[in-house]
C-alpha cells in the first residue's frame, strides 16, 4: 500500500509517494536525512494499479520507500544505480521532460 499526494502547478504534476508504513518516520545516513512527512506524502492511499496510473500522469515524482522504489525500478522508470539509500530506506526523484 502506498500513501501519496498530488501537487499541480501549471503543466507540472508532482507526485509525492511513499510506502504507507514509513509515513512520519525519519531516516539518516551520514549527511543525508529524510523525513517522510505526513503533510507532504500522505493525503491519500492506493494500491499498485492506482500508483502506476499516478506515476504515468506525473511530470515529477518524489518517492520514498523500498516497495515504491522497487516498483519504479521494475517499471523501468528509475534505474537502480540512480537510487539513494538513506538508512534502511530507498529514495528517488524523477523528472519527465515532455
């Protein structure tokens, strides 16, 4: 299950999406730190099929969580070499040039 929030600005659609079970948690490793904020990531919840629909509609994706990142990798949206590991959680950002 995923938690997400969609932000729209002009032609851009930002999808903030994360694994539901990490909402509210902090992760850090060295100088890197991420807070999976309820305000930023958690307005709605969805399963895989809806997440894929949202991902295809987004121009910018900010994703946190091992499950969502593995989905992005499996769908060839993110290459595994472009994923950050912060503590025990994976994080990636995607920008689509349309």
